[in-house]
């Protein structure tokens, strides 16, 4: 029973309190980007606990990172031509 209370307090309540504090500090737009890292950290935690990492998980991590980087990529601005 104490295990369930421990998981409930630290895994759920503390996690949400930290998340809300992050939203307050960073703003909702920037904090929402970090929400996409949840599967990445879940995979890293599983790896640290001795679970094997599959190719599909690695592909998923790459997709998440590319998806987060795509809006940040600088594209060259086109210079408008003057009207004739």
C-alpha cells in the first residue's frame, strides 16, 4: 500500500506541480514544446532500468525531435520585387 501512495504522491502530484510551475515560468507556448519530450524521457528511463530499446522506439524519438525542430528552422526570406 505504501508503494501506491509513493507513486501517487511523487509520480503524479509532484509531476503536475512541476509542470504547472514550468508553465508559469516559461509560458504556455514554450512549455507545451516540452510536453512532446515525455516519450523521449520515458524511453531513456526504461533504458536506464535495463529495458531493451527497439528500432521503432528510436524512430519515434527521431520523429519527435524533428517535429520539435521543424518550426525552429530558419527559412530564407524572399525579397519582394517592385511592381512595374
